[in-house]
């Protein structure tokens, strides 16, 4: 085959350059918005966090790292971190397991598969505020949950764990956070089911056929074939879940108010930030909380990269 | 770089100059009396509200349709007196405080707006509100008619006035008159009456109580306790009297006399009273429209807070001001609107339907509000009387809740946590 002439090479270079210019022009607008609104905001928050900041007039006194020192010495902030970490450690695996289980079920060739997919996903599309209020009614002292367990004769079983017949699940400092975990596991597992379903359907049939030829049982196939091949799915779901868990706000605020009642049981890092900004009007301090939250989320994501390996290329 | 800074500064100056062009002159900027005084003019100062023209943006929250209707009625009377001022009412839905903070931050502040006593001191300290003293002096507006328990909250540390209370509410005892035929007058009688009701069929508890200072402060005062000294300089929660008062309040829960609304499965104590879960609740006038619309069949009455060991009648009050923002554009128009709404005529129209109590002595008491209004004479502020009160409230409520839910009922940790929060607030 003849080598391209100099003229042809020049023409290809020009074409590639014009394609590159067009590509950069197309991504310029979203990139500028991203740099200003996301990256720029982080640096602006970092700047604000070094000051005593008046909402109306801006910087008042330079405080250096004082806001960060105050933060680490505040027991309510430490409680907020404790709550957020506990919530993440319990809610993320729980919801991933439920989401994966649902995905495996609706991935089978069963009757009414479409209905089950829609039914499992339905809580995820309901309004977060509406479904939280519904949940508050369900687990209130005279709510559906207590009524049903009483009618089923389960109260003696609950008594063994110290839960009386009219237990206020979401108003009790010992059970409030777990109540929110269950609520969010219910409402979010449908979304995780969709993520896992997409991953499951990307696994080729030939590996299952090979497993069947080798005589693998259903559990062995799931444990040694499906689960390892879902690694990219695990990475994606876990990353999204951890970030979402550390940003818990709306359900906690609706269930316990912005004070994180009862007794800070529902105080989360974002709720604490909100209080600093809008209850105490201390924007410098609130910015320091925001930076701390950023560091925690960034660190958690790095840890997950270590756990699940490099980010897969989808 | 230097050129950039100069350009930015120049641009800022141009922006300020252009922005200032539409602003009304403040009293400090205006000259003395004009050549001819109109009927509404204050002769000695030249303040003539009828001569002021332009728009005034009014903002606040709307708690109920009744409130919206009452404010509409009040505003309908304004153009007749001040035809040159156009009121643009823009109620704020959702989280009022958060929305207002974003408006203050961006400099887009309404001309006149509500400020809850709960955060009034912080807003004054942070310079969000305009002082009204020059306007008061210039206009001769009589501030002596306001009950001091309401008005004092909107005075800053500098002694200046930053708002007038638009109305008020006091805490009193709402009781189911079918169950409680003779309301208790003292705290001892309250305990006796409630103890007799423990276990009565249909009642989850005799009294609905709040685990925080929202209502607990009234009991603390009634039993001779306090949070801070009268001059606000030192904490008083750790005194023997305060400690005993907190313990007395905790014992109401310990002895099964009282339960929180949350533990009753209700959103608040008014709901618990309406559902018939309790016979007694300590609330304010907001109970009336709620009961009329939600539980019209429940018969209830009002009685003053029972007198405690302090020996004198005690209650707490809540209020909201009309204030002008430091960055409000139409301050003159806003002050005229303020004097109308917080004046005798405007407040009479606003409170006539019973949405709240008048914060002025010269406004008639709405029918059925006599007991609650009586408390206005001696009520102490229920919030906003000290800096950082939000944190003090939280510290008290968190510790108090921990004692109730842990079934330990010990005043010590509650007092310690509250004292630490007060000390921190006073030191800032």
C-alpha cells in the first residue's frame, strides 16, 4: 500500500485539529460551570472557613484554623460524625444486599417480572419528604407497626428486648437512627436494584453455561461466578451509597427536626452544617464543617478504590 | 493585577452609585421641615408620612389561612391613610429563616419583614436590621403602649430599637373541661389533680409536657428558678432554686403525670389535647383556631399558669417583630407601614379575629382571649432574651430528653449541660 502523501497527511492533521477544537468548544461550557460552581465553591468555602464571616458584610476577623479547632472540640459535631459513620456502615451494606437480592430475583425468568421490577422501584420515586412522614406515622406509638405486632401477638418477643407495646421508635434516642436506616433501606434498595440489574445483564451467558457444564450449584454459581463479575457494579453502587449516606439530611431533618432530636440521635454532619449556617448564622464555622465533610467523603471514596480496585471503565 | 483591582473598585463604586439612586433618603439624610406642613406632619421634625410615596415590600411567613385573611384585612386599611405608598406583600413559603438569610446575603432584603424573637438578638448583633430610633424620634411614634415583655426583645445591646412586636402570645393552661371541672390554681393543685387522673380510662397521661425550655421555662420561673440573672450577666441555672425546679419538672414525668407529645404519638400538645390523650396542655392562643378546625367537638377552657413556689403569677410569652432591613431600599415607606401595622388601628384589625394577642395595651382584647391576654402584663420573654439562646435550649432539651428516656430523672446532668451552654453563650 502506498504511503500517504504529505498533502494527505496535512489534510488529516487539519481535520483532527478541527475535530479537537469542536470537541473542546462543546465541553467548554459545562467544564467552566463545573470549575466555577463545584471546584470554585470548594476553594471559596475553604477561604470562608478561615474567617469569622458575616452573612451580610463578608469577612470580619481572620481566624486561621480556629474554626477547625472548635469543630473538633464540639461534642455535638463528634456525635454527628459518629451518627453519620454508623449510618454509613449499617445502611450501605444492608441496602446493597437488599438491592442485589432484588436484582437477582427480578433477573430470573419469572412470571410478573416487570410488575415486581416496578413495585420494588416504586418507593425510590416517591417524594422523600412524603415517604418520611408516612414512615413517622407507621412507627409512631399508636402507629401501624405497633398495632400489627400487637395483633400478631409479638409484643412478648419485643418485650424481651425492652421495647414496650407503644414504643416511640423514631422519637427514642436508642432507636431513632435505626428507624431512619430501615426507612432508607426500603426506599433506596429499588434504585440499587436497577444498578445491579444493569450489571447482571452485562454478564454473558457463556460463563453460566460453563458453570453448569462443570456441575456448579445455584449458590456456587452465584458465589463464584456472578458475585466476582459484579465487581464494577459493587464499586459504583458502594461509591454512590457512601457519598449519599454521608450526606444524609432530609429524612433526619423531617424525622427529628433541625436540632437532630431526640438528644442528637438524628444529628448528621450535613444537619450540623445547616444548623451552624442557618440557626447560628456562623458561616465561617459552617464552611469549616463543609470542608471536613468533603475530606471525609473524599477519604471514604479513596478507601473504596483500594477495596474494589481501580474504577472500572464503563 | 493592580489595574484589575482598580477596575473592580471602580465598578463597585458605579454599582453603589447606581443602586443608591432608587433608595429613599433615611431620616439622617433628610433635611428639616419642608415649606408647608401637611395634616399628618409632625411639626417639630418635618416628618410627614402622608407625603411619603413609593413601594414597600412586606414579607413574612403565613402559618394558617386565618393569618393570611387577618393580614389582608389589616392591609386593606392602609391605602386609605397612606395612598401614596404601594404595599407589595410577598409571603415566604418554606423555611423562612433560611430564605431570609439568602436574601440578606445577596442584599435583596424586603423593606419590612417578620423577625422571630428566637433569633432577633443574633440578627441585631450581626447588623441585619436597621435601628429605628431616628425614625421614632422624627415621627413621634408612641412606643410606650407596647408590653415590655414583648418590646424589650427587639432592643439591641446598644439600647436601640430594631423592631416593634407585631403581636404576642402567652403560655397558659388549656384543659379539657369535660374532665377537669375546676382548673388548678397552684402547682400543688396541678399535681394533685393530675395524680387523680393517672390511669383514667381513655387518657394516655393527665398532662402533655414539653421536654424543652419552650414550655419548661414557664415552670422553671414558676418554681423560683431562672436561667440568667436579671441583668443577663451571669448564669442562674445552677442555683439551688433552679436545680429544685428542674427536678420538680422531671418528677412530673417520673411520676407518670406527664408525657411528651412524641411519646403520645402526637405532633404537639395541642393535638394530644384534641385527640383526648391528655386532659391538660400548656400552650398559647394558636390552639384555638386549630381546635376549632380539627377537633370542634372537644370542650376545653383556658386558665392561667398555676402559681408555683415563687408565689407570684408567672408565664412566658412569644412574639415576632416587624423590622426593617439594614439593606432595605425603601426604609421611609417601610417605617410608615410599620407604624400602621404595629400601631393601634393596624394591630386591632390584625388581632380582631383572634390569630394572636395584641402586643399593645391600647388595642382591645379579642373575644375568648381574656385569660391569655392577662398574662401579657406579667409574662417574661420565652425566647430571645439572651444571646445564643438556641444553643442553651438545645443543651437543656438534649439533656432533659436523655434523663426521661434513660428513666434516670436526675436534674444534675440537665443543670450541668445547660450551665455550660449558658456560660459559653455569655462569654461570646
